[in-house]
């Protein structure tokens, strides 16, 4: 085989193999629930233990200490964020995670706000809808922004671990 062919095949192999991919941010919704009592802020950093203490929680995946050995636990760099839009006077309200984008130094979580139909008969029951997302692989200094119906809703740049207030019995 000639030297020029070896170089050609070497370049092709390099191009096809590419460079190792940069670590990407992974976002998954852990919970979307109508009775997330105990949350006070629009966006709060929580832990799995905090989440399990919120009254009415139904986790889609078990906390790390209760996970089966074969199942992987959340990554060490995983961040749990609870997005909350306050108390509502009837059922039918909710936060829907539409998309996740990475722009510049920001991670953008795009939500839409769901409201019950105006003519719907609803029970007068206080609901507290929230969405909890797990973010893994977020680079230090990267901001998390939440948009609600396209408008800025919350910025989690300087979030510190905080426990939600415990619900009153």
C-alpha cells in the first residue's frame, strides 16, 4: 500500500472516529404532581430526601438509598430543581415541560402553564402543582433559567440547597 493511501485512510479514520464528545447536560422530569405542598419559591434546589418528605409525593424513580443494586443511582453532579407556580383554587392547573435548550452559558427549561377550561365545573380544592427535574452534567457557573409561556419565570444561578417548608399536618 502506498504512503499516500495510508495517509488518506488515516485521515478518513480520524474523521469518522471524530473527537470524544463533550459532556452533555441531561435533563429528566422526575415528578409532575398537583399536590406539591411545602414549596415556597418559584424554583428551589432540593434533594431526593426532601422530595420524599413533601406530602403526597409519588416518585417516578426510587430515592438512591432505596434503589435496587442493579439500578443506577443519580449522578454525583445531579441537581434536583422543583419548579412551582403557587397555590391554585381548583384542579386542572399544571406545569408542562415543553423543551430544554442550551444557549451560551445557560440551560433553558421551557414550561407552559396549563389552566382548566373556563367553562369547566371544578371542585373548590386548593392544588399546588409543581414539576421536579433532575439536571446532570451541568458545568460549574452555568445558569439554569426557567421560561413560562415564553417569558422569564425564574433564574436558578445562585441557588443553594434548601429544604422545602414542612407541610402542616
